[in-house]
């Protein structure tokens, strides 16, 4: 019998498919859903991660988003604009949409000395209890289209490939510097977000992905893998053709493993020896729409199919929970979470 583990050690072992006392869990949520959950559980929003038994602590660079004059758009560290009226990500401004001269663009400075102040404080305060990862959302392809525009960048990859490669190379160079600084800060692994799939296929051809994305993503993964640390990638949609390549370049754990597009049984059979998994409980078809009993059944099925040997899974919703999810279904999911040795 394995003695009780800390969340940090439990998650670390699960990522490498080593024996654990129970599966680690992670429940993420939007700001609007946080308010609903805090009222439901009668706790502060800041206390939700503890109440939900979350195992991951994600840290980010220091950046106060700039708002447009009317407050409708929030601009991130890179200068891309996002609508403030939705719970998700609604792209509202592409700073390179009408700019072809990449030298003239005001790139963010990854060497800025104060970028990691809050992350350092959070890591010290956590005192090695949770598994700490940096948050590299919109890591490469998504960062490129957020700066250029989605349709425009897809066209660039075909019509202006040298320009597209230059843009991706500049993004990767910045992300690598940030990654190296996070590793020096003492994070436990890497976490990247970069969506390549839709509901029934990849967003663009695997050949283009291998040309434009794979070599740069490999270098970004390599910062963590060279330090002996695991790498988690969040990538939505049907990315079956890319999974062997992701394994080849060092991916450790795949998120969100949407059951609508990635059959869990097949995923474990074909990649269970190479990958661990994170997520798996559908926020698309299950949590917002079915009964509590069906939520509990889906949670158990996720554990059965993705972690039949009792490890290799960070169990949780497939995406951040939005406020359309009934609170009774959140309760049902939490009731089905493992709380003792599997």
C-alpha cells in the first residue's frame, strides 16, 4: 500500500504513470463560474482550489491587461485584444493584421526583470505542496493567429511561408526565454496551450503542422525535458494525426482529451505507454446537459478508460467550467472523484 502523498508528488507520479495512492484531480473554471461556485460552497473565490482538491498551481508572468477606452477589449502582454463580454476567448484585435514589417512591431521583452515577481511569491507561499507549472496559453500557432488574425495566418502559411516562419520563430524565441526563466525559478514542469484541432479534423494539414509548428514546439518542450521535467500540452479537437509527432518531440501529458473527438479507449490502447492524460469529463456534452447520475457515470468511465492501471490521469473537466454548468452536476462530479486508494 502506498502511503498518502502530497498533491505535488501524487501529480508528478501520475504524469510519469508511476503508482499513486489515488488519482490527482484538477477542476478549472471561468471567473463567472468561480463566483457561482464560491457562493455554492460558501467560501471565498481564492479558496476554491483547496475546496476542489486541485493539484496544479499555474503561475504566469506579471502583466496588468490594458483595456480599450470603452472597456470592451482587453489587451494581453503580446498586444492581442480579447473581448471582455464573454466567458471564453473572443478575439477582438490583431495588432499585426495590417503590418507586414515584423521588425517594426513592438515585441514584448522576455528579459524584463519584474516579470516573475508574482510567480516567485506564489511558489514560495505554496511551499512545494502543489505541482507548479507556468501558464503558456496561446503558445505558438495560437499566438501567431492572435497577432495576425486567424484566417490571415492560415493564408500566410500557404501564400507567405517565409513570413509565417519568421513570425513563428520570433514567438518561439520569446517563449523559450520565458521557459528558461521559469525553470530557473523552480517550476515542476511545463504547461503549453495550442489548439490544432476542430471537431472532425485538424485545423490545417498535418504536413503544414510538421513544417511550421513541430520543430519550434520541440525546442519549447526541450527546455523542460532537458531539465528532467514533464510537459503538459492543452490542444483541443481531433488531433489524432499529430499524436505520434507530439510523443516524438517529448510530450508527457495530453489535455483536454475531449471524449467527443478522442475516443478514450483507443487513446489509452495506442498511446497509454507513451502519454499520461489530463481532463476527460466533457464540458461540451456531459456537465452542462445530463443528470447527476450520468455525470457520475461519465466520471467513472473516464477513470476506467484512461487510467485502468490506476495512474496516468489527472482527472477533471475537459475545459474550464463555464457558468452554464448546473451546480448539482459539479457536486455529482466531485462525489465521483477518487478520495482514497484506487
